C-alpha cells in the first residue's frame, strides 16, 4: 500500500537530510563511537541546515513549522544510516516542546536561538539511581532561597549528558505536596556545583554520550524556573506522548531498514546450492516480519496525523511506544538469526542494530509501564 503521509516539501527535506548525513555524519560516526561522544561541530552544521528547532517560532531562528512529519523523517533517516549517536531527536522532539511552550519571553530569547543554531545542546534529567519509571520516587530537591533555588541530588542515564549546555532538571520543591511538589529547573553549563560523572559504558548507542549528573548546592536563578512551580509532574505528562511517538518512529524505521537489508542478504547468500531466501522457512520468516512492520507503519502514520491534529492521547502514545519497540527488538533478533554467523559480526549493520535496539523497550517508559497506562484506560 502506498503511503500518502508525506508531501513534496517533506521529500525535499528528506533529500537534503540524506545529503547532510552522507557528508557530515556517516564518515565520522565510527570515530564518534570509539570516542563515546559525538563531536559538537556536527550540531553547528545541523543548525546551519535547519535540522534543529524545526517547530521553534521563526522570530527565535527556528523553522516555524509545527508538523511532526519532519521529525519522523529525521528519525527515520538517522536510523537508516545507523547514526545512533546523534541526539537531534532528543533536542527536537523531547526538549524543544518544553522550551517553546513553558518559557517566558525572556527565557525564549535567552535559549531558543542557541538551541536552533546548535550552539546550545540540551538534555532532560528525570531518571535517578533509585528512581526510573516511578517519578514519585525522585529524591533530587530544590529549596527556594531568595531569588535562587538551591539544587541538590543526582541523575543518571542522561542522554547528551556530556555535551549538554542546558539541562531541564526535575526536582522536588515541596516534599509535602505529592505530585504537586515537583518543578522543572533549567541548569546551565558552568553553574558552580553542577558536575558531570562518567560517560556511561552501554551495551549499544556507543556514540551517544549518556552520563551521570551531580548537583551540589547549585544555585539556580529563579528566572530559570520552567513553567509553573509545583506543576513539573504535569508538564512531564503533557510532553511524554510526543517523546514516545518519536521513539516509535525510530523503532519502525529501524525495523524496516534492518528487514530490507536482510531480504537482500537472503537473496545474495547461498546455502546447499541456492539462495537462502528460496527456503520456505526463510520466506515465511520474511513474510511475517514484512507484514508486521507494514502494520506498524500504518499505525505510525495514523499516530503522526493524530498528533498533528492535537488528538494524540497518552494512551495512543503508550500503545505506539510499546508495540513498535517490541516489534523492533523482535525483528532485529530474527534478522540477525537469518544472517547466521555473519549477523554476530559488528561489521554487519544487523549486529549494531541488535545492540542499539535493546534500550528501546526501556527508555521513554518501559513496556510494562506502557501496558499499565493502556490497561488503566480500559477501566481495569
């Protein structure tokens, strides 16, 4: 079935993006994986090409186009070339909505131009050593002291954690207020008491800087409060659906790309005198995966249109996130099996995809939490 999701301007954007990735990312990604971090220069180049802050209003340097189809194309094309170290989707899909919807005019002028140009790399710090899915268990605190907040605590598994110049930190500002006791504070590079720990050694996503962050009596100006004091938890809930849709978009794109590579491999690889794709078991495996990925693509397209129309719910996002990431994990594993011993070699893209995909069912909300959200929406 032919997709009607994208229009001519989207395909023009895709062509430009492919050229950018081929020139500025693919030749360097192996080096970034070795270093454990992406070179900051590629962020500036991405900013020059208009790949950052696509939906940030034009008066702050952004594209001014609120259309998630562009975000989905970016996610898909980055997946196509295996550039799992780039943190562009985090900046565009996760952090930018906070900085456009919750900021004052002064904050917009202070931060958004740099976010769009790539001079400011962003992160969001929710997870702590003792609290992941259970945000109510967060221990990082901030107390008001005159015109400042005094921030103490630690965060872990923070994407862009080494490179980040601006970090949205979820902190408990009123221990007695339950869900209304959390606020969002923007911590900036160079603030005394703000330190970065290890660049964490992960199973996959080797070029992505994922770090521990520590806050010791960090004095955050009151002007860096993001949104409404005490509404941090609700601000997170409002923005999580887009984050989960972004993860789903990457999952579906990755599954399709790995499947396409595997189909070609099964045509080229021979065993017992014929291509392995000629064996019934192989054809059945490929047929099942092609069907499932096609169904996921159809659901994703509907989800993107619903999101653009403002009708995409938390339950929709949870379904999209858990189903597509579990599918991605399953497809990549089966494709690796069809590659045989070569699939275990890191020089083959399927091996890297196997390592990179494992986190997908964990971050952004685990599969178990996603199912809980969906189950509760059914009234059970």
